[in-house]
């Protein structure tokens, strides 16, 4: 096919990829350096969605991108999501949901296009991680140094980090969301460490950045984020399978054992907190199961539960349970096929470092979804970074022997 290959960009493709890179960076980090939601939305529409649409049209809808099995299962899944908006009990409107899933599809295509030009993707990743680490350190300094937040466990356990605390910047609005958001960047930084040969001063910078990210996640006291970050980082280090990654695994294991010994009373206190009432929510979900198990309660349906204390929640505090509640058995099956196909593609492309990052980030998201993430079909928000970003990565990577994808090109006539 005559044309310009995405992995060897020139002319208009290069311009679009540069703009897409800026747009993806804005999506990843705009939540930190924007304190105005409308400004953030403008950056995404002009820097991400519009150029992604132009590139998609130039590629004649990029058929080889959408013909792969993970993309097909994604399209079928969003088809069911759209259909579920017509169910009795649905709170989502068809038009609004269609707009959201269209933006998600454009985002996946944008990330996938960047992945096919590694130089652009690595640049975006490095800058995004640097900005996230900078804001993590700024938050720690401002909260504990300027605002003098107490460092005693009995106090800061209930005053968890979620924002910078100055002029509305880096405000993630909830400690759980903040922990998952920054934890994702910790896994990305682990990829930079494992993927590249770094000089001593670069290793020092990576260690300093990692310390800030991990400390921030720790002080959110989002235990789901702790486990997700540990699982994602561990998987990434294992699949890179090098001497330096195994040395890190050994070092972290020793530090964890030492920490468990030093902070055993605090660990026991966390055990007493348990799952923080989620067991009651999940028991109620199971009690109502016969009411919704087949077709679901409808897209966006609220799972309302009132605690004995009077406090009310409006979702099941587990993405897997909430998906089943809203979309029923077909939705759960389609989601499982979608995730399974992504992991299968990651396995097929495991020789490529970027595929390893996608798999590790998806593991992070899967662990987080057990107890923390409540929805994924939403407008751009931190959960896009946690879930849809690794999905885009895995849709973008390709087996080296796949000639159909290798020859996909942009043809302007």
C-alpha cells in the first residue's frame, strides 16, 4: 500500500502525532496542573480528540486497528452498554453515553497510535511521570511542611492525602482516587527503570521520584492502591526478568519485612478496620442478585445501600459487582472477554517492552477494580489513566510478524 506508515511518520502524520502526544500528556497530567475543569476539557478536545479524529479519518477509520480481537470485543461491549441505556431503571441517556464511548474510542486510538511510534510514546511517558513525581513531592512538602499536617498515625490515618491544598491544583477529590492515580505513575516509572540503561545520576533521579510517588500513595491510606501498585510493579519487574529487576524485588521484599516488624501495631489496626463496611455492601449485592443477574438494572443504575448508622452509598464498591448490577450477565461476559483478549495480546507481544508496561498497568487496574473503582464509562477523569490508558497501549502494540498491521498507512488522496 502506498502511503505513510504510522511507525515511520512524516509530514502531516508527524504533526498529528506531536499534537496527539501533547493531548495524551494533557489527559494524563492535566488533572494536576489545571484547577479549572473547563480548561482541562478544552485542552482534551483540541489536543486529543480532534487530532485523533483527523488521523482516524485519514486512515480511513484504521480498519486493521479495529479488526483485532480486543478491539472487536470492546466495540461489542460498548454496543451492549448503549443498549442498556434503554432498560428500565437506567439513569444514563443514550446520547450522553454515546458521546462518552466515542471519546473513549478516540482516546484508545490516540494512545495506540503513539505506541506505534515508540519515540513519541516514550517522550510523553517520561514527561508525564516527571510531572506526576513533581506534584507528589510538592504535595508532601506543602501538606506536611507548610500546612503542618500531623505525622502521627492516629491522626493522619483519618486525614488522608487527596490534594495539593493550594489554589485547587492537583485536587483528586478523594484519597482512594488520588492513591490509584499516583500509583499508576509509580508503575510507569518502574517501566522506565526496567526498560532503559540508566546512568548513576539518572538512577538517583528515578529513586527520588519513586520515593515521592510511593510516599504519596502511602499517605492516601488507600489500601486498594497499595495492593494494586504492588501487584502492577511486581508483575512488571518479573516479566522484564533481568538482574536489576530481581535485585529490586529482593530489596523491596526486605524493606517490606522490616516495615512489617517496625509497624506491626499499625498493621493490626488496619486489620481491625477490615474492608471498611464493604462486606455489608457486598452481602446486600448478593441478596439482590436474583433481581438483576440476567439483564442488569440498567446503565448507570445506582446500587443504593444504607448502613445501620444512616450513611448511604450509591454503588457496590467493586467494579466487577457494579458492572454486573448495571449490565447483567452479558455485560460481565463481554467485559471478561475484553480483558482476557487484552492479556492474550499482551502475551503474544511480550517480546516488546511497551506490551509489558500495558500488561502491568492492566494488572494494576484489575486489582484496583476489586474494591475501589466504581465505573469506567465516564467522561475524562483519573480512571481513564488507571484503566483506559493501558487498554490503549495493548491495542496499539502489535506482533512483529503481523504484516497487515505493519503495512497500515495513512493515504491522503
